[in-house]
């Protein structure tokens, strides 16, 4: 069974990060990217191509379907109603190690993933807001071993997405 995944980027500021996540998401087999808040889209509201997104996405922004929403709540509600698990990537006291995550029970259960997953990635500095965290079924985090407290959002997306598809 192929693992169904989608990505929601909420208030990600950098066009380079957005382009990189498009490229990584397409390579990992995500079926769609949702953009919300002020996350830049491959085509701006005036119909112009965002060259900086294309520069890092290398065409993935044309291959991977995407939609933009002002608020992430609409897409989260829709996907939850369709049986999707909603997983936020954020350092939080309630977050579990991404390596122990399973969409069947929220933590490692030894079984195969059954539910499709929407992974939410947030702003480069502030992450995912507490209100958005509350809409997630599970929060996962990548443990840090060095002195830095976090990774670039596009690097975190690569780690999480490829872990999700490799643990089939």
C-alpha cells in the first residue's frame, strides 16, 4: 500500500523554503500541497509566476497540485472529515519523537499506516501557533542533539516526509 501524504505550509515566509518543500514533497510522493496564511504560492494573486519558488522547486511546483487558503482551518476540517490524520511538526511538550509516530495510534504500534496524513509545517521562526496545534491529531518533533534548537523548515520537511514514506 502506498502511503498517502499531503503537506500544509502555514505562514512560511521564504519563497526558497516553499520551493524546496515543493521539490521534496514531490520527490517523496506527496499528492498535494496546501498553502495558507501569507505563504507565497507558485503563482501570485496577479497570475505572475514566483521565480524564486521555481528556482528551488526545479519544476516540482508545476507537477504537484497545490491550493491556497487564507485560513488553514478549512482544509484541516475537510481532510479530517475525509479520514485524514493531521500531524503538526513542532517542538512542544506534547510532541512525540517523529521516529515513534504511527498514524494508527499516535505512537509506535508496530503496524502499517492506514490513514492518509496531512503534515503541517509552520513559520520559520514562530513555528505552528497554539491555535493550529490544537487542531492537530498529533504533534511530532525532530530531537535536537546539538546546541541549535531547531532545523530549517525545508530540512525538517525532508526528514519527516521521507521517514513517512520509508516506514511503509
